[in-house]
């Protein structure tokens, strides 16, 4: 895979390390959240991106930059895997359909979180008849994370609501130190509690998931909007997530 890194912060560097380990090539990278992206957005470097050399763009920037960066990449016929949260992806999704280019956006690229979502839905459905069990979420992330609640917490809450028929599952957000990410789902009863917890110990888990999903995007030959669930479900069915 010939990859372009758009957003060369902590996640960009983690993805680069995984790409190199898995035998891929990084053909370009654009800054952190400031000067490199500003150049890219203003066109100073955009025309220098050779779309023919890029098989995949990994976009991990910020919610104010992603709505402009992702359409620019798609317009150059570059497949995009986006991990920026806190922005509306509807326009990018429509564009991916129009130009016939793969676009995968996810709030979380952890394999463990993908499994937790399925467990959360199953638990919510099982407890749905027992209305004394009240669901709620607590999520913790590093102090530099801008959006709250996290995109993952929102998705988990939506999974629980859909499976249980409840509405407005409460979410508590904490921003502390350097926590990569932690999500705890509670079902609180009168005299007992059921918990599901996922703790990320390193950003490497998100980078691994992102690169695996990108490999699957190219291997599958699919175009238009895709999801991390598409990748996870396909790998689960095939029994091959290498």
C-alpha cells in the first residue's frame, strides 16, 4: 500500500510505524494540526500530491479541518480512511458515492471496542425486560481530546438504545492526563451492577485496526461509504483478520 498521512500527530506517527512494520510505503505526510494542514488546505501543497502514487489516505486531524480535507482527498480520487471525530460526515459520504471512491470513517479503530459494541447490544437486549437496570456510560480520554462525549461513547449509547428501546442513555466524559481511551458501560440495578469495560493502553491498537481496515478496503474492491463494522463483520465471517 502507498499511503498518505494527513495529520502527522501522535496517531499519524503510530499509523506510520504500523504501515512500515506491515511492509507498506508512506509516500507523503502533512504536518500536525497547524502548519502542515494549513498549507494543504490553502493549496500550497495540495497540487503536489500525486494521486496516482497514493492508494490510501489516513486522515486523523481535527473536527474543524476534516470537513475540508476529506472532500479534497476524495476529489483527487484518493480512497480515505478517516478517524477524526466531532464532524458531520454526510457530505463526504455523498461525495464518496458520487465519485465512486472508498471512504471509511470510524470513531474508533479498536478491535476490542468493535467486540464490546456487540456485547453491549446483546446485554442491553437481554436486560430490556428488566426495567430496573438503568444503562449509563463513563468515558475517559487524555486532556487534549477536544470532543466530548467521545464518538465511541455516542456509538455505544446508540447501540444500547437501539437494542433496549430506551432513550437518552447518559454519558459522563472525563478529560485527564494522557489516558488513550477508556469506556465503561454500566447497567445499574437496585442491588447489583453489570459492567462492560474497554481500556486502551496504547494508541497502537487504533493504528493497527486502522491499517488492517485500510488493507481490507483495497482488497475488497468496494467503493463508496464503508464502515469499520463492514471490515470487522467480514473478517469475523471469514475467520481471517490478518
